[in-house]
């Protein structure tokens, strides 16, 4: 007999809902979360669709992890501490093996991001996953896109362009080493939502955003919201050894500027502020509007959903 919706939830996901902010998790009509006194609720939602946001033949555990990491990255960009998440899973059929392995990826993300799964939904249809995350942030202290000031440093975490380069790996066209290919594929499927960094930037950074649609596109959101211009020095962009090994370094630079899905943070700091570990200053905030990288990176509009 096929598993019912409630059987699916209980069998594969009901054990993942424990956390200090969870009063009541899976099993009732609503979950109950406790927001600490003096803090505000931060919430965001992301949907990923097979064949659009991830390959249809990807490993289920990687698909599950990646969907949650992408949503958790929004909490990181606000400096929020995770409280919990809900997950809506649409699948063509109740495939026990697929669901079991997907739940392993979800469990890994719950552990990696301290993000309990407190509820969700399952339905039949084309494969897609919707994740809604909840976090808390001290009242009035959330990192916003609108606070960048002329004279600030422009910074990023981690390395840029890896996920975009990974698409070449997934298509079987990567010309480099097996080790580089493995690294890039890991960066695509297992991104690190920079939650600890976001929280450490509270009261320090003047603005922040996560890099999901591409550095130039997402930096443009900061520029527009803050009413300033962001100048990026391409020579300062942090590239991984895997990306530096690609024969066409002009293409590698385009991936770093316009590729998406790295889920690193782009943020601005006052000129005198100390740069956090594993972060790089890539430019500055000046008067004007838009983003200037001094190059023509081709289609720099970033990922477009429509």
C-alpha cells in the first residue's frame, strides 16, 4: 500500500524537529517556536525545481541538503540565529529509496545549520522542494541591504564562481583534474550558509546580502537599496584553486562576477573595521549608483527566475 502523506512525514522527517527554540514540532496543525525576548522573527522561503535549479538526476541527499542551505543562507545575510524550518516536498511518486536518501541530506543540513525541521507538507507532482526558514535577531539590529555608506569596504566571504563552474562538471565537460571537479561539485551541492559569520557581523557591517544570483547582481541590490555605487576590483576577487586551474581565466572571472549559487555573503564594513577571517575586501563604496567592476563580464544580470 502506498504511503500516505502523514506516513511519509513521520517515517522520514519526524525525528528532525528538536531544538532550543522549538516548543512543538512535527505532529500538530502548527509548530510552535519561541522567539527570545528582545528579538525579532526573521523568515524567508525558497523553492527549487528539478531541471531548473538542480539536475533531475542529482543524488537525493545532495538535493535535499542544497535546498535547505540555500534557504538558510538568507538567515545568514540578516545575521539571524536559526530557530526552525518547514519543508514542502512535491514528488512524482512515493519512492521509498528516494525519500530515505533525501531525508539523509535533510538530516545533514539540520545538523550543519542547527535548523530543526518543525513541519511541512508532501504532495504528488513534478519534483520540487520549498523550504521556509525561521530565525531570530536582536530587535532593530538585523543586517539590511540599505545601510552601505560612502567610504565603506566592500567584502565577500569564501570564494566566488565555484557553483557556476560546477555546471561544467555536471554536464561532463570539465577539462581539469578529477580533484578540482570533485571540489566544485561539492561546492554546488553542499554550500555553506555563513550563519556564524552573519551573526558576527551584527553591529559591525553596514549592509549585507547573500550571493545567490551572482555577485554583480546581488551587489547591485545593496547599491540600489543604499543609494550608493559599489566599485569592485576584479583582481581582488577570491578564486578557489580549482577555479584558478581552469584554462580560460577570463571565463573563470566571469563565473566569479556573474555566476550564482555560491551562497557566500557580500557585505560592507566601515573603513576602519577589521576584516573577518576567510573574507576578502574586493572594493569600496563610492558616491553614485550601480556596480562598477571595470570590465564587461558579458551577461552580468545574474540568474533570472523569469
